[in-house]
């Protein structure tokens, strides 16, 4: 039973007025059909990105002349991955191509775009058999014709790699554009398209030059052969037949080359119609670039990645003032001073937030470091059984409509799945402390030294830590100039750090006093919190900020 719904950061002044408006009623207009479609379409469907408890089927193993089935294997993975791999989540076992197809083929033949895409994925992966790219292409094409985004992505990958089709990177790029929902006029698409077009144009022009040269030689040879055949009427039948065969062969060869040249010219003409965009090129790849390992004082700190999310301009609840400025400043200091490879999301939907978390799983490796910084609205649901916290995407509805809210359980599940040794979540939102229910992290104060021995002990051990701006209470969106009270303290401490390796508990001890003092000046009580997220696999590790030097 839902009893109370609160959504915030506090953005209005005075604070008392803002507190009076915390209790919200669901009076917002329902989402439009377009917004609903965007939240549920193809590859960006929210349910595909959520972590589920999946029981995979056993595998058939051979032992001597006999065989046996291994026990079923539990794994925490995305719902999409569980479906593809045949987990109990879809109530079917998948051990091979035949049984996998049996699950989905009937729906695919009935015209279901998702089923058609999954059948294509089964054929592409092989599922214990040789991959059948031609069949995969056929099913992807059927789903793509219905506008199914994930099918367009899969088709694009086939064209990009030349699997079952001729390699065509421009066609691949256009299919990616369709999947992303970008218009042809989009600067990101035009920039990438122009760059790829120039590369293809260069290749086609080289091929055309070679074909023109070949055609010139072949036509000359044909003229000489025909002249020789016409000038000598006394040739034997055998000689004449040989010359006629040579003429026929040359004509066939010339016709084939002219067809290829015409195709190349047609492709080149099409490429010429691609407009050159104005402005700086934009990288269309949503994934994080590969970071370099860091070694300091003989210690291997691994690679540093950061995902920073700032949600400010909300569609159906009150907007905020500072999250965009917060994450832009955070991204700059993390990249410039501490060498993080940063991915920034501004005004992200629930799907984009979960997708970004999911993509980290493929990037991060053991001994890596990940910092997740979130600034935006947070809320909680109080029930008879307890309390749950949420991060609110910009497409969130007002309570009690929680369809698009991102629950703490999903954030924790994604963090638990990531291989990185050290993970720190910095959450500047109301009730952010609900992400971790463990007792506060034990640490010494900011005047204590964090010795090399301390770092060497903590460094190899797994850490899942939460630094929240106000524990389980509302927090301020104002009071720090262009930043929130918390963001200003957090970022100024990072910026003012000299060349010292800064441990997360030391950083927290410094900013805690500043936030309490700054909030008091705004006649508000706000106390940051620092906890371990044991539900995500925390051990006894720590998180370190290492200046680039």
C-alpha cells in the first residue's frame, strides 16, 4: 500500500516554500503516444535493460561413450540476454538451435517484430551450430521493415562487417541512424556520414581508375583481335574458331567490367549527394573509448571511467536549476585533473540511464575504477513493509505513476554485475542514501594521513561505495552559485587537491563539514552520508582519486 510520495531536489527559495510543495498529486497530463513509443521501441525497450535472476539451461557434456547434462546455472543478467540464452525467465530451456527456434519461430512467422529479431539473432549466433548469416539477414529485414529499432542495429552490424552481405559501411551507418531515431539532417549523423563517405569515395575512385585502365587495354585487345579475324579470310576453321572464342571472351569480360564500373559510378553519384555538415564532427559511437592504465608509486591503479548523469529539465514534474552545470563541471575535473574517461548524459530518459549502466558491463574489466555521478530528482515510496528509493529520469511522471522511475534495486544490480574492482556512486538527489542500507562507512577524519601501506592494502580489494549528498533526506538544489551546495563542495575539493592520492573517505570528511555549514546558511539541514553498498558485492576496498601529475 502506497502511503506517501515525495519527489525533489529543493530548487525554490525560500526553502520553507519549497518544503510546503513537496507533497505532490498526480495531476500531470498522461504521456503522449510518441513518448510511450520512444520508451518501448525495439533495442531501447526498458525491460530489455533490466537485470533479472536468470536460471540458464544445463549443457550436454560428453564423458567417454556417455553424455550427461550439467546442473542449471543461475546468473544475474539482462532480461534480453536471459531470453536469448534460454533462461527460466522466459519459461523455456534453450540448449541448441532447434529448441531455441521452437520458442520464437511461430511468433516470428506470425509477424511479431521482436520474435523475428530474436530468430535472426539465434541464426547469427549459431546456438551450437554454424552461424547462418543469410537466414539472420532475412529475419532482421522482416523486422526492420516494421520499423523495429533493434533489427536495424543488427542489420547495420551485418553490413558493417560484411557478414552474409557485401560490406557497405554507409548503408550500415544509415541503419544505425534509423535505429537511433535521428533525422538525416542531424549533425551527428551528417558528420559521421561525411567522414565515411569520403573514405568510400576514395576507395571507389581508386577502383574506377583501375577498371578504366583494364577496360582500355581490353578494348584495344578486342579491336586488334577483330581486325586480325577480318583481315585474314584464309584462316583454317580451327584458327578462326579460336579467334572468335577470344573475341567472345573479351566482350564478356568487357561487359562485366562495364557493369561493375556503372555500379561504382552509381554508388559514387549517391555518395556525392551527402551534404557536408557545418560545425565540428561528432563521434556517433555511444560507447566509452578505451582508457589507459595508471601506475603511480609502483602501484597499478588500473583504468578510470566515469558516468555522469545530470537531469534538469523534466517533462512532467518541476525542473531543477543546477544539475547540468554540476555534471559539466564534474566531467571536466574528472577528465582533466584525474584522467577519467567520461561519458556524460544530460536530461536522460529511464531507458538511456539503464542503457548507459548496461553498456559499462562490456567496457569495464577487473582492476578498473568506475565513478557514477548522478544529479537530479530523487524520490521514495513508503509502504507498510519499508521504503524504496528511486532516481527520476526526465520522462518521469509525478507520483503515484512510477512507470519510468529507476529503482535503487536496478542500479545496485547493474553495479553488482560490473567487473570493475572499485566503484563509487556519488548521488546528489533526495533520499539518495536509500541506495545503501548498510551502516555508515568507517573511516578516520580528514586530518589523518592515508599512507602507502593503507593504499596497498585497500587497492586490490573490491569496493562498492555510496557518497550521498543528504542521506535519506531532501537536499538543496541551490546555495552553491551555479552548482548545488553539495556539488560545489565536492568539486572544489577535487579541484583544489594538489598531487596527492585522495581516498574517498578523506574526500567525504572534507566535504561533509562544508555542506552542513552551507546548508545552514540557507536555513536548511543537510548532512551527506558515506556507506558501503554490500548488496552490490562490497568487500573492504576503497576508491581513490589519482591526479594525472
